[in-house]
């Protein structure tokens, strides 16, 4: 007897990173050529020791850290975010306009659960973040691809032509995953204006905001007195403080929307983890200088990627920033085949562009994503050398 499976779940692709990890099965890597894993951007090191001590102190000394907390998150953390966002973006964000989630993926799912149902449409720039596409597929929501071409920058005018009566939201990720590009403030503003004019949501995922190469606020949307009702911002503490295992994310939206988000969060998690929230709050209050150092290191690795690809004349670096580089390869091989061969023949694990693109878009077969944040400049040099040495 086979239990039933929904058509939507059956049609949803398998998690790409997990699929790529299975390519490692049965492959051995000699000591002189260890695996270079650039398949995922999640930090591979624990939080800095002072933050770990703060977590330990809370675990040992704060009994409430082990109990259920407020569904929308700890009030102190919500207030800290509101104050930091108000100052950083030059606008006004109130604590009741902030909700804490179990990671940024949950923030996306919670926001979309209030916006779109089966049969509705959401516009996703392609290449897209695959978990966004997967959630829409599970819910029976149609993901409408917005091609970004060689620049990887979405065009607001082209997006406007895709809006229909069924459209509920446009999703932007900046700095972008998978492309690495930083969307200009004017582009973000144009999408906000489009969304507001059409009565749909602009979902702005800024998971990698702390590693943006630009000084100052990356956009001015929170300075708009009318941002509520159109803008839904998503954020993650996983990258800035290496809290991936603690799953701490945030949604910034109008309070009425968050009252609906509360229903979702109470149903799927009851509340975000207490220790992770305590860690995020401690980090916001104490680790600004440390995060600045992390950002400087990521920018140095970004520079190394640019320099490395300049020495690969047959490859084309399409986008590079925050944790990711996105490129076009020169071989007469589909990207999934090339990616698997690179594991066995070059000791490199990366993801093919087909994991980020519509199945009927041939561009994905020429593209690869490299998550370079976890290898230093020396590792990047070795990665480039192996790509240069690879023979079709």
C-alpha cells in the first residue's frame, strides 16, 4: 500500500544542496587535492567565542531561555531591530512591525502564506533562490520567471509586463543569491513603486545585507512614510553572527500583516528558539566591530574571485558579491554533467545553474554558482587553478 502524496509536493524539486552532497558518495579525495566545497554559503565555523559564552550563560542562568516565548519573538530583540533599522535606513520602523522567525526561509514561507494561495502568481527574478521556488511549488502558487539576462539585474519595466490579476508579490534578493549582484537603490525603488501602484507586495530578502560592498543604506524604502502595506523585508542572523544552527530570522512588515503571520508561526513552530534570539540580541549589541571585520574578509574574497576569473578568459563572471559568484562556463557540456565531473576530476563541488532556472530556459545549462564565502583567498586561487586545468 502506498500512502497518497500531493501533486504539488511530488512536483517540487529535491533540495539542491542535498542532491549535490550525494555526488560525493563513493568519491575519494587525495590529501594533495582535498575537496573544495563551494556548494553552500552557510558559515562552517561556530560563532565567535564571546557570543558562545553569552549563549552558554543564558542556557545555564536564564530558566526562561528553555521555555516557550512570544510567538512573534522576544520583545527586546524586536525593539533592537526596530531601532537599528530606523537608524540604518533613515526611516521609522516600530517594534510591532518586526517579527522573529526560525530562520529567513521560514520568514519567506510565513510572509507568502499570508499573501498567495494555490492558483495565485508570484514574480521571481531568474536565476532564483531555489528554496523560494520550492515553497511556491509546494503551495500550488505559480512562480513567474523574470529573466535577468547577462547583467543578472531585474528590469522593473519587464516585471510590469508580467503582472496579472493573479499576481500577489514580486520577490527580490539583494545582495543576490545565487547571482551575487547588489541591486542599485534606484532599481529597488522602481520595484517598490511598481508593487505599490499595482496593489501587490514587494518582498525584499536582505539576508546578505551585512556584506554589501556599498557604504550606507542599500535603499531608502523605510524612509518612505508609506512603506507599510507594500514592503515586506526579510532578514537573517545566520550569516552575520554564524548562527545557522540556531535558526534566527526576521520579517519587517506592517503590524496588521504580522498579526496574520502570527497564525502561521504559532502553527508551525509555536515560537522561535530562545537561545538563538538571545544570541542575536547580544550580537547586535556587542559585535558591530567583529561583523565589520567579517565583511572586510568577504570583500577581500570577492576581490580574489574577480582577479581569479580575469585569468580565466574562456569563463565569464556574470555576478559576484556577498557570498556568491555566478558564472558562465566555456564547455560543451550541460552544467549538471559538468558539475558532477568537477567533483570527480577536479575535487570541486559547486551547483549548476539549472538548479536556479526554469527547466525550459537553456541558459541554466551554461551557468554555475560558486559559494566562495567559506574558502579564503588561497582557496580561491586553488579553485581557479583547478577550473583552468579542467579539460572537457
